[in-house]
């Protein structure tokens, strides 16, 4: 016999809808997903990256790397601390972000269609393309078709691997030599030293490593341009929106350009003869003077590598060098400067290095309103062209609405002193203003190569993780990354 159903009490309906709400929330966000709210509440953001020269490394105790600096700027944008985590293996990164073990991946990752089916990608912050890399004496391999019959060496699971598989499916009979967790720069080194014939690298990575291994040749592209982006959980939608807003802001305010140029400035330019000679003289000449450079650089708080880079630009480490204007010695002291600093023999290496660094420090002290590298570059430009002309350029920068304490501003103004409309109203007249700009660019290039030998990598298997980096640490401010000036001498 049919019996009437019991009506649910109000309390039962409340419990029912509460259960549905919980179920709905569970569907909306997977357990452990780093939401924007949870990041702001905790006051920190965990970022997964790789330990290499392009992403993240330590130099003289400082946390550096393009991806690190970008992530740190994002943490500052959010008002939270940055916590760096180094992925043990490349293929661990996407699974890690999907498990909610980090907020996002910042590791120079190309946004490929295959990856986009697993994770969400931010707007691209860099455009790159994959290029063939060979030894410069092996330029016969120009394009994808030329890879037929060749063995291409790459890391497993990368966008390079993915693209090469596509080429194979298109009928190009190439062989793949796949490695587990070998960085791209190691393949570049192996190519330069003829240990392997050919590899593939993103253009910006290949250009950067060409400085360190000038015997490589960057050949043709094997695919279309793609975006490099940050990867995050598909359900972290508010975080993604904030991330894209951040990229738009730093492009407009110049912060992105500042970070980019810190690591990739001038990498599109390449002078094989000059770089080959520099690498040779690092071995044949620098060892004779390195201890002296370290001693006097340390006495004035400079990173000796900046001084060595400047000395090479001045004299190519030749104590007998003499300029057409009459400057002499390793640091190309003029007669008047040498007299003021008590130098009798400008060709004596010790006297030249001691006096040259002391003079640079006096110039450095003239720009106490500038900070970090900007201050160092203003001082070095003054060493090259005279501080009077640099002060004139700073006034022009102000007229242009630019910050006179930023080297990027002054380097735009200096070349204008070649034109009468500017030098006629300058306090110190005409100046070949393009020369100090080139001077600083060459020093930056040489320093980057010298610095590479002192980069320290924090391997996951040898160091505890995560490596915490405070976005607002006062200690970080006392020694700015790569500025050249420290509060006290440090060792590597």
C-alpha cells in the first residue's frame, strides 16, 4: 500500500544546500590551488623556477636571474614576499603547479599548445623562436630540412623535443639524442667544443650563451615565433588576471625594460673577433694582474670584475698601451690625472691600477643621488669622457623629462652633445657623446662574461628548499645585484 512521504524539515533543507555549496566549491577549485586571496593572506608567493643563468642563480650572495627579478617585481606588486623553489627536474614543473605546490612556474617556459592543454599561461612577456645551433665552422646546416640525417641533442620533455618530433612526423629523417635534465647552455657548450654537432635553443638563450661560447653559430629557425610566459593552475583565474595586469604595468612604466636589459642588453650584437680575443686574454693576460685588481677594487668596495672589464676596455690588459690622446697604462691615465694621484710611471701595473680605481671612486662619490649600477655607470662614463660632460647630459635629461640619476636617461642625452643646438648652451660644450655609451656597453658585456665564472647554482639535491627571498628585505638593499659597489668586501 502506498504510504505518503515525510516532508523534510527546514533544518534538513539547510543541510542539503550547504552540502551542495561545499561540493560546488570543490568543483570550482582543486585542493591546494594557490589563489590570489590565499597568497595575499599568507603574505608570500611560492614560485617554481630552474637553476640556470637565464632563470635563477646566486652571485656574490645575491639572488639573481631574469625570471627571479621578474618574479620579485611581481611579489612587490602584490605586496608579498617571494619564495623561490628550484625544480629538481624540468618535467616536474607542470605537475608541481597542478598539485598546488607553487603559485606559478617562472622558468622561461614557451607557451605551446600541448602545455596549454594542461596549465593556464599568462600573457607572453617575451617572443622567441627555436634556432639551430652549430659550430661556426659547420654552417651547412641552415634550416629544418638540413637536419635530415643528423643527430640533434636536446633535453627530453622540452618545447625543442616537441618541435623536433613534429619535424619527424613531417618526414624529416632526423635522429634525436634525448637527455634528462641537461640545461640548454650545456648543449651550447658541447656544440662549441665539438662534442656534439647540432642542438636547438631559443633565440634569446642562444644569443646570451654566444657571449660565453663565441665559436657557436646560430643558424636558421625551425618553427614559428612563440611566447615565453608564466604557467599557473587553470583554476587560478584571479591570479592570472592580476599577473596580466602586472605585465601591462611594467611595460608602461619601464620596469620590464630595466630587467630585460640587465640580462639581455646587447645580446643581438655580436663581434666574434673581439669576443674571441677577450676570452683568450682572460687566460693569457688577466692572471698577471688579477690579484692587484682584486686588492684595490676591494679597498674601495668595488666588485673586481667590473674593474677588470673596464681595464680591458681601456687597454686590453696591456700595461704599455698608449692612446692617441696620450693616456697610458692599464687604466689609461692622463698626464694630469697621474700627477694628481702621485703616479710617476703610468706603465707600472700596480701604480696604474691603484690610481685608476681611486680616481673612479672619486667620480663615483660625485653621483651620490644615483643608486647601484646607475651610479657605477655614471662614474665610468665620467672616467671615459669627463664628469663635466656627464653633468651636462644630466641637465639635458631633466629637460627631456627623464631621471638624471638613471644611466638609461643619461645615455639618451649624451649623444645630443654632438649637436650645436645642445652643446652651444651646455656648460662644457661639445662632446662625442656616443663614445661613453659604447664604452659602458662594452664594459657590461665583458663583466657579464667575467661574472659567469662566479655564478653559483643552488642544486635541489644539495640545498634545502625552498630558498626564501624577501621582496622587502633591508639586507638585500645594502648590496644591489651586480652594482659593483658593496658595503664591505665579499667573497664568492
